[in-house]
C-alpha cells in the first residue's frame, strides 16, 4: 500500500512540475519578458545616503564585459565628483549575475557630524550609477557616456542642520582638544571676495581667427555670494568676440575653437560676476592706446602718400612726380604775386613730403622699377625691410643711435605688412639696441606684429607673457592665445616643409668650433665623399644624401628632384625599408615625382613586411583616405601606435574624435585626447595642438585646466617651425660670409621668439661686435631661462656672477656666489667639463655646494672639501678626452699629490725620511761640485806642476816648497772622493724610498 501511495505522489508531483513549466513558458511567450542579451538593473538600492549600505546590481552580458559602480556627488563648487568606484570583470557570456556592493563613503558626505571634522561637503545631489562596458585592448577610458548599458538612482540628501552627531569612539588627543577649545567659540568669517573680476589686464591682439584667450574662474567661497552668482547667470552670453558662461566660470575672448573672433585689440576687461554691471571693455592704458593710435595714423598717412606717388608716376612723364607736391605756402604766395607759376593741383602736401623724406627719396630712386611694375605696394614692405637690415648696423661711434633712414624704413615696412620689421622695432625699443629703451613703444610694435598674424611676432608675444619679461605681465592663458595660433600655422607648415623657405632648425652654436667645422655644402669633401659612396651603391650613403637634399641639412641647398633620385635607388635597388617608405610617401604626395598611388601602396606593403613602423601608419592612411576602408585603417593605426608611431597615435585620435571607429561609431573625446597626448610626447605637431586645446580649456571630463602644460607643448612644436629654421639658416649664412651685423639682426629676430639657439648666438655676436654688456647679457639671461640652455651660456653667466661676487659688487656677494654655483651646476648636469671644473674651484674657495648638487657627484655635506673636489674632478675627467692632458686631469693629479704629501707629513718616520732626503740632496749639491773638480783634471795638473816646482825648488833653494804645501794631499783627496760617493749613495737610497712611499700614498 505504501508503495502504491509513493508512486501516486511521484506522478502527481511530476505532473505538477511539467504543468508549471508549460504555464511559465506560455506566459513568458505571451508577455515577451525574456531577458535580453545585455541587461543591467538595480535589485536593491538604498533611498538615502548612508555609509555601509549595500547595493545589489543584476546584469547579463553577451560577451566579456566590465561592471562599474560609482557614487557621484555634486556640490555648489564642484560637479561630478566621484567619491566611490568599484569594478568587476565578467568573462562568462549569457550568464545572469547579481553583484552586491557595499558603499564606503567618505566622512565628508556621511550623515553624521564628526567632532573635529570640518571638511564637510554641502551635497546638492548624490547619485549611484552602474554601467556595463565591453572589454577592449585599446587605451580608451571607460566612462558612463561610452558604456553599453547604464542605470542610476538619485539618493535623498539630508540637510546639514539635520545631520545627527557622531559619538566619539575615544578621547581626542590633547592637541585636538586645544584646537577645539580655541575655535569652538569663534565666529567664522568668510574671506573678502569681490564680485569684480579682472579678466584681462593687458591688451590682446586678436587676428580675427579661432584663437583667443580662455579663462576659468573659481566659485565664491562664500555660499551666499555663490548662490547670488548662480542666480544672476542662468545661460551663456555672447557679446562680439566675448563668449562667457559664468555658470561654469568659463570665458573666451577674441575667438575660440567654435567661435571666430574680430580682428583688433581687446582689454583690459572687467567682469561683474553678480550681474550688477555689464562686462566692461575699457580702452587700454593711455600710453599703449596713444602709441597704437599714433602708429596706425602714421601708417595710414604713409600708405596714402605712397599710393599718391605711385599713381602720379603711372600717369605722368618720368621724374615729373617731383612736381606733384606743392611748394611751401610762403613760396606759393610769392610766386602768385610775381605771376611766376600757376596754382598747382596738389597730390600731397609739402609737410607730408618732408615728414616721409626717406620714403620719398627711395621712391624717387626706384621710379623706373615702379613704372615697370616690378616694385609695387605688395613688394614694398619686404624691399624696405631688407634695405633697413643692410644699413641698420653698425651704429654710430657712440653706438647709441640707429640711423634715421633705417628707422624710417623699418617703420614704413611695418606699415606695409612686413611684421618682421615690427618685431625688430619692438626688440630695439625694449633692449636699447641703437634706440633709447622704451617698453611702451616696444609693446606697441609687439601688438602690431601679433595683429598682423606674423609667426615670429606671435611667438614673441607668447614668450614674453610666459616669462613676464619686458613689462609684459606673466599670463599663461594669454601666452596660450598666441601660441595656439602659431601652433596651428606650424601644423600646416609641417605638411609643406619641403618648400624652399622652410628648414629644420639645426643646433649650430657660433661659440663652438666643432659645430662650425661640421657644416658641409655641395662643394665640401664630406658631401663629395657621400656622393661617391652613394654612386657605388652604399645604401646608408644614398639615404643620407637623399635626406640632406630633401630637407636641406648642413647648409646643403634643397634639391627635391635629386633627393627623389637617391630615395628611389635606395628603395628599389637595395630594398631598404626606411627608404622604401620615404619614396612611397613621395609617390603618394607627388613631391618631385609624378603621383602614383598604386606603386606607392605596393612599396608601403613591402616596407611594412620588412619591419617599417611608419609604413604601417602609411597603410592605415591609404585604407582610410583612399579606399575608405576604416576597419583596416584602424587596424594598421593600432599596430603602428603599439610600436611607437606618433603618426599612428594621432590618426587613432582623429578617428575617435570623428566617430570613425567601426566597433565604436561615436565621438569619444576622452580616448582621442589620450591618443593626442601620447603622440605629443614624441613631438607630433598636430597632436600637440589638439592636446594643448583640451588642457587649456579643461572642458573634457577628467582633464583639469593646465595652461602651463598647454604652453609647454605648443612652444616645443612652434620652435621647430620651418620658417624659424629658415631665419636661423639665413643668419648662419650671413655669419659665414663675414656679415656679422646682418647675422646679429636675424639672430635677434629668432631670439625674440624664445629660441635658445638664436639667443645664445645673438649674445655671442653682441660680445664679438662689442655692442655693450646690455645686449650680451640680455640674451644670455633669456637663454638660461629656457628648459635646455646651452652650457656655454650657463658658463658665461656663471663667470659673470662669480666675477661680480669677487669684485665686491653692490649686490649680496653670497647670493651672487649662489647664482654662480647654480649656473655651473646646470652646465655640469648638461655634461660640460668646464662647469665641473668651475664647481671644484668654488668648493676649493670654501663655498658650500647644495646637497642636491653634491648627490649628483656621489658626495654629501659631511665630506671634506678635498674629497668633494676630487669626486667632481674625477667625473670631469670621465667626460673629457682620455688621451689628452686636460685642466681637470692636471687638477686631479695636483690634488692627489697634495693629498699624498699631507699623508706623509702625518707620520713621524715618513717625515724624518722626507727631511733626510732633503738634507742628502743639499749635501749632494755641495759635494758634487768638489768631486767634479777633483775628477775634471785640475788637481792632476796641479800635482804635475808641483812636482816640477819641487824639482826646481831643490835647484833654486826650496822657495816653492812652502807654497805647494797649501794644496790637498793625496790622502785628503781620496777621503773627499770616498765621502762624495757615500753621500751620493745615501741620497739615492733616501730619495728612492721617499718616492716609493709617495707613490704608494698617491695610488
């Protein structure tokens, strides 16, 4: 019976289970509530903010994915502040999971007052957010915006005054109790804050393009003021070239990436953040305003005069333009009274002609060229600038004034749009080079040059604002406004670097003879040898020759056709992957050869197969640009980027920014910025420009505003501009041709942009031409302020500070000595043996070197001065030529000999040995002359003479016998000889022992 009951119960249960499954499937099929492949949701989540609360997340992925849970807080001062984040990786697809998460929140947002915790956030919003994202091998940053699925919930925030107090877990320390007693009864006071914000304190020259000043201002500390600010500003505003959104403290002045500007001058600008008044843009300071108005007025007058002259020349007979101006008024009245001439039709006034006499005479001399059309308004600026440079230096004997004609030509050249003249005028006014020092006039011409969109003038303004030099305020945001313009131009110039007026700046220092000897040209032995080797089939010589001819390295003139010939021979004949890539790019761009995409693509594939990383990037460019195959393009870009190609990184960033990644077809600025930043570390021009924009604005999530870093990135690429390299090359050419004055002016133009090479060479030429200390030390000073100054400039400044310290200058001699130590130390770190030698000399004089400098030489403050000197000098010997006798090697030898002598004098026996050696040497010096006399033939002659005399004395009665008795006897002579031999032996033994001991101490 029991068995039958068991069977019946089993059948009933089985039927019930099957029936339930069928019902469930039917209900699910009808309702359509099956779980999708990708799913995320909260299984449980608290309603209020509480530390230690548990959140349960249900999720399912169709592939390997990552779950992220964040707690984000927004306050009046900050938005999207992440206070909690946890991540989990799920590698099993199509598996439904529930992930519990315990929230650990900081005390600043928990619901309890801490007894001594004053760092409490006024939370306005607390959100729990969870999202899923597929796993990827790329460096893309996972954010909620780029996630596959996301879910969030806003938690309730308890007001601060309702927070319960947190009981103390133990007794606070004595210091905490004292701090509490001192501040518990104090009424807190907010710091003084003004609603008037100085947006711009110095004029900004805007070119009317998409480059301008970006400002961000912090919220008020006072909560009442902050609420009033948020209430006063509810939306962004536009006013001319001003775009300001004080809801986020964001200002754009003079144009931005999405807002073109207006050509002109801006500033100073004040903004009233509480809305009490409108944005004020008053006129610039009176001196700058008056200077700009005066110069622009003079330019209008000069242009009108020139246009009238050119019109007169084109309409009348040659040389009749002299009569186009009326005579002075008193002469005109006299001629009317005498009926000598008729009333003239005035083209310009006599006063105007006198005012622009230099221009008038120049136009007179070149009337034929004007009539022939070879000299017009467009060419006038550059022609006058070249003429001014030729006659500007040398100055007069007192070396205080530039000639009036060269000054007039520079001013008129500036009026006609040659803003290299504007920059040269600015430099002359600010440095006092041939003109009285006038910072106001320098500012005027600097702003005029920047307004003219000249690369050098823009870099000059950015450099001055970076340093805060020559009366320019230190303002990195303003510096970025100028450098961003030059960076964009440099990006375009880089793609056209093969042009004849662009060269890569080469580090040739005039004070370094080795640099000057390394220069070559087409007639040099080095170039001829390279050409000979290339003709013989040397692959490296062919490629090097092609690079020299294509880029114009080492003073070799550019010859694209010849360069292509060598690239082709190296690529086709010898199958060099680097040459194959170079030649394939020339084929695709059509530089020096007919464009051929098919052949270029084939060479790219072969070069990539041979290991060329750049060829991988080239394949990606070809697939994306020509074939529109973005999938393969991204594949090649990623391969190139992983192997270190900066072009590959940049192209990946562009694809992220434009949403062209096939697997992720959306705009991802975070991933793009990361790629741009990686490429900028390799010096990529376009990537540096893009990364600097994100750093300057701070608009991207997770990227804070960093104007200093943005300026550093842009300045690095701007100093590689091809036009700047062309100016440096022209200056070097002038120097090698013997035109020191022209070379100086061109180096000064490049030096004012902040280029270290040009500053060092300009200072060297100022010293060589004896133009005064101000010119020399001005540019040496500028060069050492750069990140990588030339050691020669550091040594010059070190010698300058050292000489002033020893001469008792008015400045504190100790501070001057410290500056000298700093200069020599920087030169030593740059690998200069002279810097190390100078440091050792200062240590010998008793100057205490800083601990950081000593550590670099494996020394410390506890070491003796001789030990410090020895370590520094030994490092110096390592840096010098081992085969040559150098000052450092001699100094080390002298120091070691002195050290050995000091050790010998510390021992009594060794000191006695030294004295014995000296005494023996002295006795030897006395005995040896006597012994030489005895052995030199004097005594034998005397013996023979005395014997003859003794024989004669017997005949003459013995008169000479008494005189012969005065000479030494034979026994005395023998004793003297033996004593001399003993002294020589003892002296040799003592000296030998002394030197053996000395050498042992020396080693």
